[in-house]
């Protein structure tokens, strides 16, 4: 497999890695990474749109696989998003995350049910008295 960036050139993947049989990546794992990275980017864009400056956006995605009628299907994705910022008291954070959840192009194309759990973390160290 190759991509224009070349980043996946040495990646080895196999369907057997879905069951944990092999220590290789799988198409589902790569899809989870695509959803996580797309959501991180979209959250950062939406936060900037509402006036919040995200410094670091960490996103962890887990896909739910079902084997109904002996056909594997991805039915949903659960994301844990942690944003580090110098503006930890922003009241518009939830609005930005919800907008990103609706606007993420990868999950929209896949028509996945996206469940997001997000938290805002301060990069400002409290003054010691």
C-alpha cells in the first residue's frame, strides 16, 4: 500500500490483526486513526471559529465492530478528546466539539454514529502563594 506522503509505505496490515492474532495494523485501525486525526483537526478549527485557541488536541478513537449475519460492520465510533489551552474556562467549548462532531468529513462520509467525550485542560499553572 502507498500514499502520496509515503508515510504508510512500510506499514504492514492484515485482516487477522482484527482478532489480535498478529501484531499488525488493520484497515479498521487505520480508519480509527483517520477518524481521530480528522476530529482533532475539525475540533481545532471549530474552537478557533468560536474564539478559543487550542494548543494541543489529543483524540483517541475506538470503533465498534458488529458481526451481524456473519458480515462485519463498523457501527459506531467513540472518541475521547482532550484539548489543552490557555483559555480553560471557555463556555463555548462544548459548542465547538458538537459542531466538529457534526462536521467531521470522515465520519460523515461513513455515516457513523459518533459519540464524543471531551474535556478542556488548562496550560496555565496556578500561582503559588
